[in-house]
C-alpha cells in the first residue's frame, strides 16, 4: 500500500472540518487503490462492526447539563475479559449513574456482553450482577484471589466496586469485605504485584477533590456565541488528591498502604496508570498521568516504598517546565533495546509525549522526532495502546481522541474539534508512520473517544480494538490482518508468581526476528485488556524458541522449542509444557 502524505499540524488550523476528516479518511480522495469487488475488509486493516451485527446496543449516557459538572466530560471506560473461561473475549462497558449532581431520568447501568463465538454478543449484565451503582468511570480486570476466574474492579465517582467472580457466570459485590471502596473520584486502576509476594495488589488513581457542593461554574470565553454559557472547567481550579495502593492480604481483604509506602505523599489529579519495570530490577514501577499537574513516575524500592522520580526522570513536565493535561498512558519496549519506554496523551496544543528510556532512570521525549508531536498538536488524546496490529513483529500504536469541552469548536473555530478521529501509527522498523489515512473509513469518523481496550474477540490472532465514547455508543473494530502474517497467542498462568503473570518477560526468535515483550499491568485510560499476549512473526513460518521469565517471587525461566504457531496456547508456570 503506497505511503500517503499526512499534513503537518500547522496546516490543520486552516482546514475546515470536512477537509480535515477527508484528509484522514483514505479512499479515492487520497489516491488509495480501489479494487473492483473488493470488500472493506480486504482493503483496510480495521473495520467497524456495527451494532446490528455485534448485538452491542448499549450506549453511554453522560448526563450532560448546563451547569457543566466536570465528571460529565470524562467517562467512561471499557474492557475485554473472559469472565466464563470459555476461551473467548467478552466485553464490559461502564456507564454513569445517580450521584449528588445527577439523577438519571431512567435507570442506567453498566453492561457485560457474553461472546457468542460467532461475532455477536449477548447482554448478560442482570444475570451476572455487575450493573454498577453510581457514576461510573473505569474498569480493571484481574484474578486477585487466584481462583482462575477474572474479577472486576469498577471505579466510580463516589465509591468504587469490587465484583468477585463466582465462577458460575455471576459476580458478588465484595467491596466492603475487601476494603477497597476508595471513596473519592476514582478514575483508572491497575492490578499488579508491587511487593513480589505472588498476589495481585490494587492501585487506584484519584482525580480532583470534587462534589456538587465544591463545583466551580466556569464561564465561557468572551465570545458572543457563548454569552452566558458555562463551560467545563480546567482541573486546575480543583485541589489534587492522593491515589491509593491496596495490599492484597491473601484472604479476600486488602490493606490501604498508601501512606506507608509513600503514595499518599504525592497528591495529584490522576487519570491513568500503567505498571511497568523501567530499570529492569524486577520490581514493578508505576507511571501515572496527571491533569494540569506533573506526571508521576513511582520507582518501586523493593516493595517497601515508592519514590516519585518524575522530575529527575524527565517525564513530569512538557517543554518549558509546564505541567500538561495527562490523560492516557502506556509502556512498552518500543525500540527493542531491552528497556521499557513510556507514552502519555495530553490536551490540544500540548502535544503527546513519547519517552524513550535512556537506561539510567531518565527519558528523552522523542515525540517530535517520530512525528507524534506534529500529528497531535491540535488533538486531545485519552486511551492508547502499543500493540502489533499487523503481526509483523513490530509494536504499533493506536490512540482514541476527543476534546473534553463540547464548546471547544466555538472557542477555536476550524481548528480544534470536540469529536476527533482515531490515530493509528505503524512501526515500519525504523520509526512510527501515521497510517490513519490508509486504515479504513472508521479513521475519519469523528468520535468523543475515551477508553481504548485491546482484545482478539474472534480468536483469529489479529488484535481487535474497543473504543468507549462519551455520551454515545462504543465502537468495536475488527482487525482484518489475521491471515496476512504468522503469529502465536500465549495465555500465561502464574503459580508461584501472580496468576495473571503481570511483569513476565517473553523473549522469542523466529529466523532473523528476535523480540522481547513485557506483560505490563493496565495502560490506556479507564480500560482493561485481553490478558493473552500475541506475538507477531511476519512471514516467518516457524518459531525457533520462546522463553518466559516469570515475575518474582518466582525465579523460573522456561525455554520452549517445537512450538506450534497461528494458534493460542496456555503456558502454566512450572509445568514446562505447552497446552
């Protein structure tokens, strides 16, 4: 497929909306090859699956009001998970609900959709008992009690919920017993093992100190079209709050250790978190996106304390030492140098940040060198994830975008838009190329994008994508690249290490291709992902060897040969066999 020109961000301000979207759309207007009789799936890497085909008819309701209460502009998240262990990814979607500033005109609920294995889904929310109960934000999936079934932690404005998976298609609200209600405005959460005891702990991001009583009514700029209207406040008018870290006691309860380990010493306005190991010391660190506050990089000091090193690491501020509006994060070894890199999305005019690990607990922002900064100048990003969408062995990047203020088009006419298209960057082996324009009509669709979750819902080895939208239906993207390259999907099951194998390092070689992949915890925005890891092989039809370095407290390193490809396998720690 020919490389097509992508306009520099400096050009965007002169484009009308229809031109901006047309430029990103692909197709005849951009000279994209068209084939007589070719289906969209045969031409484009991603196809939007309509609700009429998937059966996903649920929609998010923000409860937007003329008062412009801040939570209305920010939700909500989504997840892929296999709640019934049938080997097929199900879907969970988070909605708003009753709270001090919002009384829905009709009942609202979250949604759990069961995968019917034929491309369709069935709503099983009521039977499962996971409807939520307040103004929902995000979801984190993890098997915290290691019983083999995925549990759900649903973050909310007010009080969050821990749903224990009963293993029979139903869940039980065990929040009070577990002690993880985290009363505040909670946003993203992540399951990971911070003290290397083999049990999943829980980190919960906390946003600003907000309530109806503390609401600020922010006036729109002095623009005639906005006279007398309120707009959504920038979070800088609200006080920061500390996030929480809950230690898993191993008996179904948790202890809040935020003060003990130093997390509470760092109040922020936290939107998103990813658990990663930035210095290869075997202890999972945390990268946290803050809105109008410096981003945090919590260095794990052997499970006893977290040192916040964002400033010295070079990831706290943007250019000129200004805090940005961090909203989504991820971590991956993008350049395959053996160290984990970082990414964070921000608001328009702030640029997205792409931090290359310098191997000494410091980072360089290479967003400018890669073209990410130019593309994102006038955009506002939320959920994002590194993944190999075409299974060529290189990590690509997708970002969900949309401005939080629905009045922004009147403030920046013909420049910044409330609904924005998705971005897709392809890793060509030497850097990132913006291929949004060539990747299908959905990439010209304006969305109020928020959460982004990865999951292979049809088990063809091509990773699909779920986008949650503010005050609208979700967008399910089918990846059409399954048969174009070889792959191997791995479900890792820890025994001595945490059961979800968060922190495991996978190394593999296929001919001239050698890659290293760390299984991080969380990432994106308010969302959770398919726990399986898909390894791309490109056109290589044989996997020479595969090595698993299991996370502590395990010291096990297992190496496998004679490995089947183009299928999913399960590897259980210590069994030294594939299944």
